C-alpha cells in the first residue's frame, strides 16, 4: 500500500473549496484506477507549517502532495497558526527536512505557483519532485494533478504519468503545459518508477527450515556410499530428521497465504532445475508445485541443453559444482548465453557458501540474476519471477 498524503494550505484567503475539490478529484481518479487497492489517499487541509513534521511522521507517505500557493520569490506559503498571517517557508529548511525524511518518500508533488526552485532543492534528497516554473491556474492544476495520479493508478511510470498529464492540458486547450517540471535525483530513472504490489514474502519460519533440511539432505547424499555401520546409523537419524522437517515445512506452508495470491500466475510458470542431487531441492519444489509451478529436472549440463532446446522456461536454477567439475554451473550459463533460443531464461545459482565465495562473482559477470546459498533468498527470487 502506497500512502499519498495530500496537504493543503490557504494563507492567501482564496476559496478553500478549490483545494478540497482538487483533493476530491484526485481521490475519484485513484478509486477509478486499476491500482486502487495499492494507493491510499490521506488528506489534511489548511495545515500550518508548525505541524508539517508531525504529519509526515504520522502518515509515513510514499508520495507527498502539497496544494496551495507560492510567490514569485519561489517560496511556499503557509498560514501562521497563531496570527493567521502568511508565512513563507525557507527553502533551506525544506531541504534539511527532506534530507532526514527523503529516504522514505518516493515523490513530492508541489502543486503551487513558482515552486520549481523548491522542487530542485528537494530533489537532492527525494527521487522525484514535481514543481511549477511559474504561476499556474486552478483548472490547470486540477487537470494536471488528477491525470497524473490516475495514470500512476493504471500502472504507468512516474515519467509516463507526468507526460500524460501534460498531454491532458493540451487536449483541453489549457496553454500551461510547459509550466509543470519533473526533477529527479541524480542516478534515478523516472521511467522505471512504477507503483506496483510488492512480491510476496516467504514465511519467517520457512527459510530456517529449508536451510536446515538442505544441510541434512547433503549429509545423506555424502553418506550414501559409505559401508561404515556408524554412518548408516547416522543416516537413520538423518532420515528421521528429514521426516520431521518435512512435517514442519507442511505446517509452515499454512502460514503462507501470500503464495495463494500467486496461484493464478504460478500455473503459467515453468522452471528448469539443474542439480546432480535433485532430492536436495525437493522441499522447495514441492512448495511451488502445490500452487501449480511446473518443474523439469536435469542432473547435468547436456540434459539441460536438450530441455532448453525443446521447452520454454521462465527460470533456470542451477547448482555450481557437479561431480569433479567445480565450475559446471558457470559452463551452463555461458552456453545458455550462446544458445540460439528466442527468449533466454534468467539463471539463479543456488549453491553452497563455499562455491558462492569461489565462483559467485564469475556467475554474476555472466549475467546470473541471483547467486545465493540461502533458501530464503531463493524463495524470494522465485516469488519475484512468478509475480513479475
């Protein structure tokens, strides 16, 4: 849920209904959008500068919208709570405010005349800021603002939403489409900032269970060929532990209602898992098979290449070393990159901490999406692929 905090100030004693109308119009546009469940509009009207910090701390907005007045000295205008007189907000004070709180705010929208200078100062600490280069009429402010938020609600990026709001002014023959300005912090691409639902997170119980189970299954694999009776007895204990952990995982699955939300998309997902000991990964695969994800298994690179030629996969998961070849996973991703297939699937490496420390950087340089030894990270990565 993204909170939009709409603040209005009316120190110039203009008709306050104009600002309330703007807020109501934005709210209507959000409620009519496809992303209405992701956006929540909170509003505070006729605010005094005295309460600005408290309101930001209270609502923790991702988007801060200020609707009101500015003057030709590029100052935002508030009303002094005690005197009722106009009070200018120093630009330096706003910069310091957003230096502290800007990390929590993705966008600031200053829908006030002559606010561009303030916007540029704030953009040192906030990803995206919208300000006005000169005076702006009430109708232009209303149409621009409501179209901007409607576009965000329909999944458009900040950049596209801004451009569509400018187009709306042109369509309505409002000659102020050069007044709004989008300023972004250095290194930020507004075309990539999109309001969307966060990928589901795994149960806090699941990661430790999966990691423990992987260790147990690795011990079982290494002990399988031993003739030592004490090791065979150890294997009985390990098998009992495996049963115990599988039971706990089934119980933990009940704590994963978010996985149910992925079910519709999950049935369209197909994953190729390359590992010479596929039983190590059974518990994780079972989690996703339960919601409809399809898996193919390959125990070596040659089998993986044949499957990749015949099938389309959304993801490839690979171990790093197999048998006597410690870099089998690296060879796999190199060859995938060179294969003549239409859509190359992303590759995730799920391997031991030792393998990751030795070959993780090389895997990343070959374009691996994730490189991890953590079941928690793997589950989160799979969830991101499904929800994309």
